[in-house]
């Protein structure tokens, strides 16, 4: 049974990216196992994860741009590139 995603208790840790990976590892492996058990190939799973990650990054960039623009009181461009 996978543990719950570990909470970030060290916001100033020098290896935050590695700590985040470690915290997510068990849940990530569980997600992969579930997808494989449903019949998806590793290639399909990897592509889906990459596309979902790209969508997440684009949404977070847009959100950050909107917050930044709102705090500056300037019109916001919705272009991500």
C-alpha cells in the first residue's frame, strides 16, 4: 500500500526538487501500476504523463501571468510562447 504523499516540511531545503520527487515516488509508481493493470502500454502511459505535465505547466504559467498582471494592473496576454 502506498503512503500518502509526503508533506513538504522543509520549504528551504537545498534539494527541493529531489525531495519533491522522493515525496511523490510511491504514489507515482502506484499510478503507473494502475494504468498497466488496465492494459495501457508503458509507451502510452509515458506519453500521457508527458502531455498531462505539459498541460499542467501551461496552466500554471498562465495562472502566474494572470496573478502578476492583476497585481500590476496591466492587461494580460494569454500567449504562452
